[in-house]
């Protein structure tokens, strides 16, 4: 049996479990772990500039590719508390990340030692497990359990806190015979699948709602197959966007109060049955339960038993991994199709497609300052179907979800439930690290961009190229729009006269100078006619210099984005598309 420090065993386990990409910052209480990384050499590490950013990088890395588990590392005390936002974001969206923190020696944990905080108690409500390891010999088993928990059931984050003396203590450990623990996943039975399908096929206007659980289960191919075999249109949720290509004839559009399509909401309201799989009935998807459920029958399939009935009681529910459920659903649907049992859904699908063709929002505006709709129109032109978009929250994210196109799973990477400002930049670095040959395009408002802007230096230092589109209106736009109900515009303006950049004409922070000072390339666009050329130049700069490239677009100060409090009451603040030229990059030509 080999004799080694506990941290040496931990590093070997990370490699054996396939978690070889780490993001973090060293410090006195975690230096033994870093010494083990250096000694072993089997792990890759990106040095973040802020520990919260490291946790978001780990999130982006996990979200980008099936099977990935990003790891974030920090020292004791504030490093762990800084990573709480990342743990919250990961937990909310069912994303497995591993957070490793250093800690004061065991004997000093109750003595208010320097930077000694009970991080396990702080992180407990936001993780599947948060533990301070008190005995060195428990380190291997704790890491082994952590990986099982992160992968099993509803995925989520884990925090392991390692006291300094525990890290340094020697233990007996044999990596050659170490094996990951088996993962148990609930699976729908044949009888359950038959009942759910019978309910769906017995409806006249059925829909499938595909949530993020379908993507987590790597089951998008089966989801599309089920739709095609049954002829039933699909509504992807925001977290499930990409499960079915936007241009697929059975993609019925997204539903919701904000990140939704006019045709998606109209189709939901016209339906009489909904099969939800891997989704949680988020309130910004449903609006009020009364409006969302009225006149419709529901079947809900989710891997987590406590999600069933949490928002409303479905008419029939199944606890199952999304892939396991879809496998048996497809099997039964194919058999029934061969026997002629599946009804013809052509008329219903064509009705949904007609709404998709006609209920469009206008994107083509030539205004200066630029209207944001035009930005997304030009992004549709500039970036292909392989583009991975990364964003968090704000008017920029809401309108992007209304107007951009996504064609593949894990190509819309969004902090869905938590929506922390500052998330986009570090998450994009994590995504670009996971797919170094892919095209990654981040999207931020100016405030989101400013929250963790120092992480641009990480992209420059480690040559992590991606394009960051910043739509700048010098406003907290989403909050300003929400304040309309209070008849105020209060504490939400970011504009000021920058004495060092008078050419900004009162837009405040000079993002180009900041980005360039942090080692990146940057472009500013003030005329909509220049957007296409700017995006092409950004691609060229990214390829040449292998650093993040900022494309800042100066927007009109105030734009109210389509949203409402019910799916049948979304307010449209702008004129709608009436001719094809009004929405030239729409999925289906208007005329």
C-alpha cells in the first residue's frame, strides 16, 4: 500500500474521476493541495483573479460539455464565502461542480483562528454535500462520495473543506484499485411510458416541454426522435434551449413571461395537453399556475422525486432520469406507430408552424443610437449554428432569448435561476476552456460586464479566446423597466461624463480602455451598419491574438423589452414585424 499525503491522494482521485480542469487561487491554507497538483502534474489549472469568478468558470466548464465536472479551489475564510454565489448558481440549475477550500488546522476550528469560518455550514443549503474533513484517512472516501453525489439524481455541487493538518497528514492509499462509485438513476417502466403516451396521444393539441434535465442527461437526440415519431411539437424551456434545433419544424418556440416567443406563448395557450420532461415549471416560464394550466392536462417526468408536485400537481407523474424515460417512450411510440396507433398530428403541427411564421418581432431598425433588436439580427447573420452563447440576466439576456437562434444542446449557456450579475465573463472563460476549438460568444449588458471585468486578464494570460458582445446603454435596464410600476427611475443610471474619454458623450466607463489595459482586444460600434463588419473583425482578432475580444455596442439609453406577468398578457413595446424585411433573420420568412 502506497504511503502519501492526503492531498496527494485527492489529486490522484480527481484525475481518476476525470475532473482534471481546475480554476482557482492559491493561499496559505490550500498551498499543500497546490503542492500536490505541482508534484503530480496530471491536472490543468487556470488562475482566476477573483474566487467567485473561479466558481463561475467551473460552472461554464461543466455546462459546456456532457460529462464535465469543473473544479474550483480557494484558500480558507473569504475564498469559500466568495464562492457561495457560484454554488448557488450551480445548485439552482442542477450543475455539478466541486469546490475545494483550505481550512485552519482541526485543533483551531473553535478558536476563531485567522480566516477560519465554518464554510460547510454556510454552504450546506446550497450543495448536495458540504463537509469539513476532520480525519486524514477520510479524504479518499469523501472525494469518492462527492463524485457520486454530484452525478447521481438531480446533479449539483459539492464543497469539500480541508484543514491544513488534514491535507499534510500521511495516509495509506492505492489509486490503482480505486474505482468511482456506481451511479443509480431512476428509470421509467414500460407501463409508465405506455400510460404517459396514451394520455398524450389521446389529446388533440399536445405539446412536449423539454427542460434542462434533457440536456443534463445527454438525451436531446431521443427527445427529437420522440417528437418526430409522434408528430408532437416541442417547447424548450430556457435551460432546455437547444434540445431541438430552432429551425426544426416541430420546434414550437419558447414560452414564458420574458424569454419567450410570441408564437410559443400562443401555441401553449392553444394546447390541451403538456408532457414536461426534465423541467421544473419555473415561474418565469409559467406565469401564474392558473393561467398556465387552465384547460390542459399535464404529465411530469423528473429525476428528482421532490420536484414532482412542487409547483403544481400534474395529472400523472413519473420519477425518472430523462434519458431512461425517453428511451422507453421512444420504444413504445415506435411500436405503436408501426401498428398504426399514433394519430396524425400534421394539422396541429402545421397550425403551430403558421404561428411561428407570422407572430414575429421586428428586428430591423436603422436608428442611431442603435436599437438592441438590430444587434441580435446581426449576431444571427455573423455567428453560425455551432456558436455557443453565454449570458446571465438582464434586458440583454431576455431579448437575446427572444431573437437569437440556437441549434444544439449546450449552445445556450445561461445562469437560469440565480442569474448573478458578473457571471457571464468568467463562465465564458470556463466554456472556452472546455471547447478550445469552438466559437464562444458571450453577451452582457454594461453592468454585468463590469462586475467581474478583471477576469479579462485571465483570458489574456492563458490565451482563452472568445468574443464578448457588450450592449451598453449605461443603465440598469431591467431594473429601470421594473421601476415603471412604481413611477420612478431611481438609482439605476450608470451614465457620467468621463473626463478621460469625452468621445463617449456621457456613457461613462470606457470599456475599450479597460479591456485593452487587461490585455484584450476591443471594438466599439455606434452605427448599426457597422455591426456586421465589427463581428467579422472580432473573429479575425480572436484568431490572431488568442485573447478575448470585446465588441461594445452603444445602444439607445431606453428600450422597453417585451414582457408581462402572464403568458397571455406579454406587453409588446415596439412595432411588430409585418413584412419579411422587418425580421430578415427570422427562422421562417414572414413573406
